């Protein structure tokens, strides 16, 4: 019985790792988009009336970061059990 439970925990840890990896990759994409937005803004290609795009990107980045932190906490808690 204990081995099945250990496998379940290991499977869950693998799933959490996969989620963390995906979210980390998505954050890199979002951060690159933010950097490009800033460059475009500085060059005058983006006007102030389109700042909402930047806000959306920043919110996406923050949401992904919260998810990564939450998953890391879950992973740490599972390892302690």
C-alpha cells in the first residue's frame, strides 16, 4: 500500500515540475514581449493610448509568477511528507 502512495506522490511531483517548466517558459515569452513593447514605446512606434497592452502583459507575467511560486510551495510540502 505504501508503494502505491509513494508512486502517487512521485507522479504528482512530476506533474508539478512539468507545470513549473511550462510556466517558466511562458514567462520568458511574456517578458520578451514586454521588452519589445518597451523598445517600441521608446522608439515612438507605440502611442500612450495603447498602454493597455503593456498592462495585460505585466498582469500575465505576475499571474505566471504566482503560479510558479504556488507550485514550488506545493512541491516542497509534498517532499516533506
